[in-house]
C-alpha cells in the first residue's frame, strides 16, 4: 500500500507543482522529505489528521501528511 504527502504552498514547487504524491510507508517524514528532494529545513511542520507530528515520525500505510512551509520575513 502507500501513504500520501500533501505539500502546502511553495512546497509544491519541489514536486513539480503536484498537490500530492504517494510514498512508501516505513520511512520517517525526514527520510521521505530527503527522498523527495525537499529540504527538511524548509518544512515547518507535518500534520497527520490535523495533529502536528515530529519529522522523526515513521509514516504508516494510509497516512495522509500535510507539509507546512517555513514562512520567512524581515
């Protein structure tokens, strides 16, 4: 089976504009970001069922994880 990553906002640019991508379960969120080419430092949070998860959370089959970008300012 698989899990789903849903990047929000500018994070879509790392996935060629895709609004979601299927990933294999069994890796941490951090490992999955690396495999997808998304720098971990640009992800402020990962939400599973609207609950904030650590980047060390191990993705399980059927998970849908929303990625929230770091917001910069000056």
